[in-house]
């Protein structure tokens, strides 16, 4: 904790000679009366009189008065020796760099590894990641004439009519993110949407993509189910607190503090909202929102509205959101919708080689690729990353089936009969009567 923070907690403040001139000038520009300023700052008029007289004022009242006047209290307060350095104003680039350093470890813990089916331990994302392509036109929204559909129809492939036959232009994933500041990435199950977002977060924090932004990876299902259903802005503040972003710079002042003043808890108090205000207003975040389709239907409307409002309020930031295609009908006017493309032959080969290399079995990689080339239908299945990871898995050895008997095997009784032997009848059974035969006349 800085000396200035310690002093803010320990005692009161008074305005310096220079700070007092700035405060009086700001008060004159506002055109207020002292009673009005006291009401805004939630203090009494004598407190305001003491403030402008250069006398000591309770720290919280001092900060509130400065905030209402639109002043940074650290520039108004009379500082002791050694506190000037602690209260200096950081440049926006310094704030970004500090935040990136604080969040780096968390991004690596969440995004740098992944679990892959039969592997007993996580592997590095970069060890198996294969670059994805983006379709700027959604396949499910294509409208084709009958003649266009029948152009490449063959009897040999009739049962798989138009499957895997996509001719839309492909754009590398990173180029699409650079092109659109607000991107909604749609995709089939297992298409690699979450993996792509994690890759973006790693590229950003390692300085290979948007090196002057702060990556935030948010699972929308976790946000929707967070305790007390917080607003998205408050949820981000909780993330900032847990990552130690924007701490030890300046005490909380500005409009963001005023906006959230009644919704902060002890955990949020460690966050400098003045810094966050600057970072958000100047668009210094890469906000990655994963899995909109995984949000429960009961939370869907609330979460969607939060995203829309937040994207409008802080529109200078970069947004990338993922959602399963055709999951629900979503409308985000600010976002450009694209679709993640299936793997092409080159991507399939690249992924297969990385897969078997991770399993220390490069020989099988070539054999696997050759088998895929022999069967086009299987290769079309391999265009989906999830299905591609299933294809190399060894199948369990089948158990021998039991030999069927020519007749049903009698089922053993679960309990003995209620009578161990037949009981004697109380009367003899009558003998069967002879059946009369019809007479046939000659």
C-alpha cells in the first residue's frame, strides 16, 4: 500500500495553497452556492467553509468535495514530504502495462492449457492449436436456387447432398478480429470457438496481438450465475479486484465511483475506479465473452441486455463473443456476425500431426492422414475439430457374444413354492365321459 493510501486511511486532509486556488476557481466556474455543494458532497456547510478556508477536513468529505468540483483530490491536498512521488498521475500507457503484468498469470492459468479426451494430463494450447478461418457469410443463411444446388450433384454422393460443400471466402481468424471491433463468432458444436478465444487472450497478453490492450476472458455462464446477479460492470470490477488490476495508483474519484458508490463492497474498495474509468473510456480492453448459448433461458434476456448496454457505453473497447449457431435468436446491433469455418485439408493435416506429436507417436500421424485421404466421407467428418479428435482414439476391444441356446433357459425360482408337495383333493375327480360319435347313414 502506498504512503498516500496509508494517509488517506489514517487522517484528514487540507488543501494546499495551489490546490485551494484551483478549488476556488472550479467552484466559481460551477456557479454554485456553498449550501448546494454541501448537499452534493453529503456534508454540512461548515465542512465546505473549512475546506475553502484551508483547514483540515475529514478525508472522505475532502474527496467528495473534490469529486463534485471535478478535481483530483491528490492535486488539491497538501502533501507531506515524500508523498508527491506517491501521488503522481500515471500515463495511460503505464496503467495498461501495469494491468497487463498483473493479469498475465491468470490468463495463462485459464487459457494456456487444455484437456484433450484420452490424454491423462493437460497439454499446452499452442502445442495443438491450429489456426482457424472465418466465413463472413453465415452458411445457414444462404439462399441458393435449385440450379445452383444441382451443379455438382453426383449419384455417388447423393446421400450426402451438399454436405461439406462450402465455397464461401475464408478469412484468417485474427484478420477478422482486427477488421471488426465488435465480433460475434458463431459455430457448430466442437468447431473450436472457445479454443479460438483462449488463443486470442494468449496472443494479446504475450504481445503478439493488440499489445496495448488488456485481455479479459469471461465465461458468460459464470457471469449469469454469479451471486446476486451483478451488473456486467460490477462483475468486471470484481475481476479487477481478484487480478489486482488498477491498485496502488490513485484513490477512487470520478464519475465511475459516483455511478457505483452504493454498490461497492469491501472487496471492490481495493480497486481504483478512476484508473478503470480511464482504461474503459479510452478502449484499452480486449473483452472476450465465451459461450452465450450456454446461458440458461431464464438468464438469457438479462445477460443479453447487459452485453448490449455495456458495448454501447464503452464502445471504444474491442469485443469478441462466441455462440453456438442456431442456438437462439439473438440480436446485437453493434456486433458483426461471422461463422467459424470447418477445417480444410491443410488444417486437418496440421492438427493430426500436432495431435500425434503430443502423444509422441509421429509415425501414426502419416498413416492416419493416408487413411483419411482414402475415404472422403471420413475426411469430411474430420473437418470438425471435435470429431477430428475422436477419430484417432482406439476403440475398445469387443467382447465375445454369448452363444444362443436352441430353447430358453429355465429361470431359477427366487423362492421356494409355498407347498412342498401336492395336497390331496377332498373328492375324487370324475372319469371322463365317452364322446358320442355321429352316426352316418348308409
